[in-house]
């Protein structure tokens, strides 16, 4: 009996070690996240910004995954005379699959994958018509050739070949001028969407360092400066 007991105890050792390792990893991950947020808070205080956990914003409804509660953290401040927000957003995809277990039954496996994004918003002073610039897919290019275009055209053939603009045709002609189209073609500005007073873009990842923030916002601020809207500076 003693031998059986010893074997049982030894058999528990790997399991206990695994549990201890998982607990340690969770604690380490939480400590790193706490330290990262402390650094963001310190940077915000030094630069006159505000950090808001889980802000009350509706940006998630316009982002991948449409997770209305997906914005977990946002920093609010100003860069170059523009009011700017930089936030962290995520949504989770869950996949479930069922397969035979070899004994006449089935086994169900569920896996989840989180998609994190950094969201940048430049806040304009007045509301504007909804408009966005997205890459033109192969399917939309075929549709453009066969049926005309599903969306407003700018008249710039090179731009219209590579980008699809969603929005009112009059607004497209008013807001997207030659300088902005040229910057898109050069790859110096991001894809974006304008909704009311919010000019938004996003990219995969998260805010690893607060020193990223000015660079993250710079290209979208360039879009704001080039848009033909009356509350922006004339270039």
C-alpha cells in the first residue's frame, strides 16, 4: 500500500508543477500589464493627456468584430492643434468543431482567438457626411470593369483602381482632393473612415510604448489636414 501511495504522489507531481507554472505565468502577465498601464499613465500626465479605462464610446460598432464593449483603454489629448484619441480595442472569435471519438460518440472542441487593435481618432470641430477609403479588392475590380463601379468615383483613374470610396458622391468630390489621393497612392496615409466629427483609423496590435502615440497619430492628422473640410487648416 505504501508503494502505491508513493506512486500516486509521484504521479501528482507533474500536475502540481504544471498548475504552479500556470499560476506563475498568469501573475507575471498581470504584473506586466499593470506596469505597462502605469507607464501609459505617467506619460499621459507628463504630456497633458488623460487615460480612461473602458471609456464610454461607440467606436466598437465601426471596427472589426463590431464589439461595442471592445475598447478597454483610451488616451485623450492633443497633437499639433488636433484633438486626438488613441485606444486599445479587441474582439474574440470562437470556433467550435465536432469530430468522432472513435467509440461511436462525438467530441466537441472549442477554441478562442483574440484580435487586438490600436484605434486612432482625430476629432473634428463640426459633423460631416459619412465617408471612408478602403482598398479595392479583386472582386470589386472585376465589378468595376463589368458593371461600372459600386461606389463613388473620384475621377482619378489610378486612385479609383486601387481604392474604393464609400459615401455620398458629392461629399467624395468635396473632401478627397488631389493631394490626399496622391498621399494614398504613395502609401503615406492610412485607410480611414469619417463619421460625424470622428476621423478614424486602426491597425493590429496594442500600445506597447506611449512614445508610439505621436507617430501613430501623425499620418491620420495628415489626412485631417488634407481633407477639404472647413474646420481644418488650408494647405
